[in-house]
C-alpha cells in the first residue's frame, strides 16, 4: 500500500526534488568551457534536469534511475525535443554503476546523492569522473545553528545525515575535490516542487478519505511541505560545483 500511494502521489510530477530549469542553468554556467562534454546524470527522476542539460550543451548525456516509468517518459520527451540521439536512459542503481573508470567529463547529481549518502556518493562517483572533470552535486544542509526542536527532530527522523555547510565543505575536501563555486537554492526552487506536490496530496485526500493507512501516508508527505513553509530559513539545498584535479 505504501509504495502504491507513494507513486500515486509522485506520478507525472515534473520534479522529484526542489529545483528548476533556471537553477540547472545557473549551476551549468558555473562550469568552465570543456572541449568534450560527456555527462552522467544520476538519479535523473522525471528528467527535467536532463532535458535542460541537453538544451545547454551538444554533449552526450547518460541518465540513470531505477524507476522505469521515469526513464520511459524521459526518452519520449527527449525524442520529442530532438535529443533522442544524445540522451541515453539506463535503469541502473547509482550504487552499482556499470561504466568503465574515468568515463565522464561531468557528473550531475541534482537532488539525488543523498540516496547513496553524501560522502559515500562523492567517493564512489569519483572513479567514473575523468581527471580534470567536474561534478555538480546538491545536498540538503543546515543553514543556521541551533534550529528549533520541531524542524530538527523532523529532519533527524527523515534525514539524520544532514550537515551544515562547513561540514559538507570539509567532506568535499577530504574526498579530493575542489569547490569552484556554490549557491543556495532560493525559496522559489522549493516551491517549484512543493506547490504541485501539495496540490496532488490535497486531491488524493478526497480519494483516500476512508482509508486510514492512505491518509497516514498523505499526512507524512504533507508534513514535509508544512515544515518547509514554517522553517525554511533554517535549512536549504546547496549546489556545489566541484573539480576533480
């Protein structure tokens, strides 16, 4: 039941994490010009970032995810936009990639590396990145110290690995990367995700009004939106542009 309702909540949403095309562009334009652009987009979800990357470069993009309906939809959209030859969609787990070492000039991990764990992801993905290549990674982060107990307890339960900016910067350096730029996702980027999500949840409340298990799952999803609206100044998404020297 839980998986069924989860996918019903998230089915056909344009995004599966906070962000937006303008922030994908912002991150990409922080990269230096490269003669080759072979890009790996990990945890691509519905593919909004993948498609925007294809608009920004004439390079080859490999998009991976483990949810086949996302990949099927992305492939259809890629063909419709004329990117069918440049976007390859593969059903692979980011924790067990099947590529030779040093395969990619750029690895793009927008709202996805938390699945592996930030430090684990940086270490494992490094082997697939060429020397002199770049990674864009975004991560949930505490922006201020001593958050109120309500928001702290929520994220301790949902993502206990969440760290502050200094701690993430230290992990990045210890993993052998250089930070060449970074920015914090503004509120608009969160609402790009949360507004359609909340609209879907409110619609499903009517459908599951007599289903206690279904209502419990919907309440959990809506609680995340409510926490953000009340406490968004305490945490955010940080986009890091990293160099693999």
